[in-house]
């Protein structure tokens, strides 16, 4: 079980992602824009962040770049939610520092696989370096 911050402005997607994560026993924090997402990420230090790329105001790429620059949040893995056809979004998400991406429309197994992989990686890292473990 992990705490996962979901930054997504589309209510239907937010509902689906929340349902899937809750089913997998994760705790969900949610934000409908990047600005709120950044505040929550810094305050709550979730284990993982799912970041929509297309958001009103600041986009998910700019928000991810800020998270990766901030020592408080830099170690939190970020999964970008990109539009299926937008190869460009996927390249940009890597440049912004996203650890993985999932193409929308969301496929359940793909989302679970990405979430499990990144949480497992983060756990290995914190075991190897206990000082870096979030409190
Ligand atoms: Mn969006």
C-alpha cells in the first residue's frame, strides 16, 4: 500500500484512476491542477505521482520539472499521463524528468504495471539508502 498523488483535470479520468488505485489498496490524494498538485506533493510527499500532461494553467511537464528540481520531492517517481497519439508528449515527458508514461485512454493493466514497477524501484532505493527515506 502506497500513497499516490493524482494530478488530473478530467473528472472521468480522475474517477477511474482513483477507483483503480483504491482497489489496489493505495491511498489517493488528488489535485485538479498543477499548482495544487505541487503544494500537495511538497506537503504530503506521496510515494508516487500520476501527472496529466495537459492541465489548465501550468502543464504537467512544467510541474514535473519543478518537482524534480526540488530536493523535497525530487525522489518521488512521476508517471506522466499522455494522449495516445502524442509521441511528442512522451519524448517531452522524459525530458521533463518523468520516470514513466501511460498513454490515454487508460488501460488498467498498463497502469497497474507502471505503478507497481515504480513503487518497487522506489522501495529498493530507499532500502539501499535509508537516509533518503521519506518520513
Ligand atoms: Mn488534462
